[in-house]
């Protein structure tokens, strides 16, 4: 996790947070901490990225190394208000997304930042469109919101802040979001949403009243499935490993400033970087059908080495017809992310993005991780969520 090429820049904060919660110590952790500290001083961070930096730097510090990052919390307060202002101007759409807004609230709550209970009540109602991706409830967004709202609820109880009506509203929001998460649970294997959203969903359920109700959630079933997926490489991306590790150790992001709750053991979650496949014979090549769909449909046949990922197909298609298949992407904590096709860029205010599909069904992995197969019908579609 520490040495991967994807544990760089802001991605390092997620890994550091996970390792600290799990109590994992490594000689490279000091270097990783410094990298996260340096990233926290960058002015171009989104609100959620800054929140993640605060959580990572504040996680599990002992009394000797304890450092307070007041200036970062103050910056986050401003960025959070910019998100709220954007929602007022753009039909309820934040500058980023509700996953990041939930991270904002969580970090502000845990590290004594300022936020408005009235704004929380207004914008975190479970029926808010930002909890959905199209018609699909976003499990990881809902899970992060449950963690944030649980922190807010505990703080209200501790400080006796606000009325009983406000407290009941927050409690109702948590209960409703948990029910929506559980509605996305796979009855066969216990995964909640998909393999990548399950870790944060488990954290949310750990702090909810549903944790001990096996009729609603069988924790052991979910855990068994996750453990079965580890040797299959499901968590080879550092961000994927970072999001599942706290749950495997029975920890949640609410534990970051609770020193006694930080782990003290060692855990090995093996991660291997994908290796390029070099074709040696015709049998190692595959052919896929690739389509870009906007208002018109553009299609081509693409030949790539066996073991190639979605991104490789897009690169080959671009060589065939640059006008129809040109695209841009950025490196994120989950690997490459498509930002534009044919010059048409995603836009959070318009809630538009580029959706990846196989056989008409959205893929569950990113463009740099989804391995394509011979004869597959791949599509990049201009979509709205």
C-alpha cells in the first residue's frame, strides 16, 4: 500500500488514515505522514480532500506526537461553506459530491470545527438527490453520511446542543440511510452495494443500531465474502485496500481521535500492481466492440492483448479514429478516471459524467482496473446522475 504508484499525492491520506486506524507501523509511515502534511498545505484541494488530510493527520496520535491542525480545520470550514453556497446557486448541486460533503462534516465534527445543525438537517435529508447515482442509491455516499451524522448526533448529546426535535431528525436520517444501504445488500454473499462500497458500509453498520440484528445484516457473512475476495486481487488498488482495512479490524473513522480505540496489531493485506501483458502469439490477442454514445453513436472493433483493461481499449480506439474516440483522464486514488470524450467534459453542476458499461450494464471497477474479455461489448456513455 505504501509503495504503490497510486499512494501518491492526496491518495496517501486515505492510506495513512487506514494504516493508523489499524495500528500498522512501518518505517515508511513517517515519510507518508510528511507527504500528507505537505499536501494539506496545497491551495487547490477540494473540500473532501482537505477533510481526508485532517482525518489522516489527526488519526491515532499519542500524547507525545499530538499536533493540532487548527489552520486546516479553519480552511475546511470555508470550503464547506463554498459547497453550501454552490448548492444554493446550482439547483442543490455541490462543487464536488455528497461523499466529500460527508467527509467535511465528519472532519469538522471530530476536530471541533464549526457547522450548522440547520444546514445539516436541510441538506442531508435521505431523499436528497445527491445520495443517488441515477436511480441507484450510492452505498458509499450513504455510509459516509451515516458516519458523519452519527458524529453530529453524539456531539449534540454530549454538549446538549440544540433541541430534542433536532436530535430526533438526525437520528431519523441515520436510520433511513441505513435502511437504504441494507436494501442494496446482496442476500447471497452479504456484500452491500458492491465489493468496493462494502468496507465503508460495514463501518456505518458498526455504529448503527442494526449491528446486532442478524435478520437485517449478518456481519460474518459479509466478512467471509470479503476475505474470499482478497486473494483474488479485489483490493490490489491501495484505495480499495485502505477502505476495507478499518472494517476488517473492527474500526471506523469515528475512532480517529479516540487513541484507546486504535489498533495495535499487524495485518497484511497483500497488494500487487497490475503487470502489462506482452503478447507472444495470436491466441493472446482479443477483439472487443467499443462504442461511444452521446447524441450519436460511434463504434469500432478494437484488438488488444489478453488481460488488457478498459483504458487500453479506449487508447487503441483513439488511434483508430481520434476525432470520434479522443478522450482525457486524470489519475485519482482509484486509478485513472475519464474526464472528457470528444472534448465533452463532465460537470458536477450539471450532474453529468462518462459512464462505463459492458453489455449495457455499468461496470463495477474503474477504467484502469476492469479487465476486458474477448467478444465483449464495451461502451462509454454520456450520462446524468
